[in-house]
């Protein structure tokens, strides 16, 4: 093979190289580089602008006008995107299949200027065509392994600034209607569907936690505001327990409205649970009604009961009271309070009873009483001097009352319009076949008439509750003593309360 070395070669017309020919270049260090003519021909077909895209690139770093080359960890930094559009079928972004499963993070851009907001992230379903529905936008937790728990799906507002900024809101909003007389899109939050006998997934809406001295975040569920034109009602809010299964005897789910638990300190109170009807805002509008209605029974099943129970007390506290009161009148008469038992329906069915039951006492405590306007006592038993000549004598005994139900003695008083002497009266309780006047006194001492006309004298009751309590069939009697003399308009009265 003929070989000759030239320091410089000038070709004025054509240099023709045979098939398979190569050019060899030797560096100052003696390293030879062989250039194949086929490769040289391929490079000749690439424009200078395209060759610039692969000139001076850094692996793993995105730069304007340069090709992207992954670094050794298969990453690319400083990658900004205006929009990523899929084909007609779909666009998928999938985390790597690693031991833990690769995460996917979509982050809005950080603001580089003071007081400016960070970049937003919007996930929007595709627009429908003509009558076609818009595309669904879904946030779905990952599918677990064979025995794992499904991945959570979270929507979390951004954290607040380190100095004073509040945390960002997290909003789930149904789509707004744009056509006339068209409903807005609903928002549904539903727990996951279970299988076989397992419970369905719970739905929990919880106000945000707080710092050491802050107030917990509130939770507000509000119906939509009615339209501004004409009589447009506001949207309803319903809290409904889940329906029981259609087969078998499944009970419907409970719907609970519950105030928050207090803090763990010594004196924190539990949160109130309120059901408040809406206030009227119009000139002469009526406030909204607040109703508690038991569920409707079917067939021979009873309707659901309504129970209003105050909170139980602590170790030495008093149980919570229950108050039913009408609103204060600003003009005109006060409103009535009506408690009505159910009416019977059909045939000879009886109406429902209306029961007022006071609380039971413990040991020697005094049982609760049914009071009217804060005062107990609904029945009075008494003896009256009908004629001026009908003056009782010392030792005279009169039965004045026989109980047809249980009662408790609440008070005893005497009075007369004139008396020349100061006789005494004792009030006794007889049970069974005990003779009148031979029973147990309900007083700590006899009552003595006053020497002053028309002066009411009160007896002092015993503190023994059992002595004051009368069963059906028990009787009360009065026993006269002392010097009766002349007396006009004498009266003995005993106040009783049903128990």
C-alpha cells in the first residue's frame, strides 16, 4: 500500500475517496481518531442550529435551546413546563417502580419577589364537546398490595409563612353552571365501599389543630345562598345516618350532633351542641323553626322516640339541667309552651299519656319534684270551721284527706279570724288500718294558733322523707289540743305534691 505524509493538502476541485475509506487524525499526544466517511456524511445532513443543541450541554441540567440528557441518577434539574398535553387517548405520569414506590410531586413555582404569590397548580378535566360531559378530574390513592391498605388521597392547603401568614385554604367546589336555569355541580364526599361484612369507609371532617393557646379550627357546613331575584330559598343542609341494608334487619346509621370534648385541664367545659333555626332578615319574616322529629315507623313498628338528656355530672358535680323556654317578646304577648301527647288513631285506640317524672333521690336525699313556676305542690287538703258554733274541743280528731296516689307533704298552715284562746293542732299520717290520730306526726311540733286575728302560722315539717311521703290509701288527720275556747273561721291547710 502506497503511503505518503503531507503537512498540508489543497484540493481545488474534487477529492474522491473510495468506499470504506476513513480519515485518521492524530493528536499532539499521539492519540489517533478514525473518522468513517459514512458518519461524516450523516453529520453533513444535520443543520448548524440542530448541532448547536448538543454542543456544550451539561448532563442533568435543563437549559434553553439545549437537548436534555439525564444525569447519573436519571434526573433533570431546573425543568420548567408551561403545559403537557396528552394524545387523544391519555397522558400518564407514573412514579418509578422502586422498593418504596416512586412519589410524584406537582409543585407550583416559588415566588422570587416579595409579597407575590407562589404559582398555582390546576388539575382540570377535559372540556366536553356539544352535549358531551366534561372529563372527570380524580384524586385517587394508590392501589395496595394483596394485604395492604389503600393509599390516602389528600387535599391540603399550603402552610402559612413562618412569621405571620395564615395557612392556605383547601377548597372542594362543585362546578359553576353557565347556561340559564341550570344547577351547579354537586360536591360529594363519600367513604369507600367495603366488601362482605366489613364496615364502609368513614368520612371525617375535622377542624384544624392549634398551637398551645389557640382555638381549634371550626367546621362549617352551610347550604348555598338563595338567588337574589324573587322568593328563592336557601339550600338545605341535611345530616343523615346511612340507610340499613336492603336485606335482613340492618338498623339505619345513627346521626350524632356532638359538642367537642373539653381540654384535659382542671376546669375546661365541654363544647355545646346547638340546633339553631335561621334568623329572619326580611322586614316581617318569621324565624325558622327548629324541629326534633322521631323517625317514621312502618307496619306495626313504633315511631322513633325523642329523648332529650342532659349531661351526666362528674364525681361531685350536678347533672346538667334541661330548659325549654320560648323566646322573649319584644312587643305583645308572650308565646305559650305546649307539650302534647300523641292522639290515638282508628277504632278504640287510646291517646298517649303525658308524663312528668321528677328525678329519684339516693339514700336519704329528697326526691325531685314537679314544680310550677319554681314552686312544688299541686293539691291541698284541709279542715274548715263552717259555723261559728262548730268549735272543736280538745282531743277532737278529724280525718281531712285520703290519698288516691302517692304524695309528699310540702307544708302545713293554720289561721283563724278570732280566738279567745290559743289552741294547738297536730297533723298526722295514718297507714293501713291505723285509727285516726294514732299515726305518725309529719311535724316537729304542734302548730299553735296566734292570738292575733287573721295571722297565718306555719308548721315545721319533719326532715324524714319517708314520714312525709304518702302511698295510695294513706290518710291525714288533725288532732286538737289545748284550750280551744271560742274560735271563728278556723282553717287548717296541708300542701301536697304528687310523687
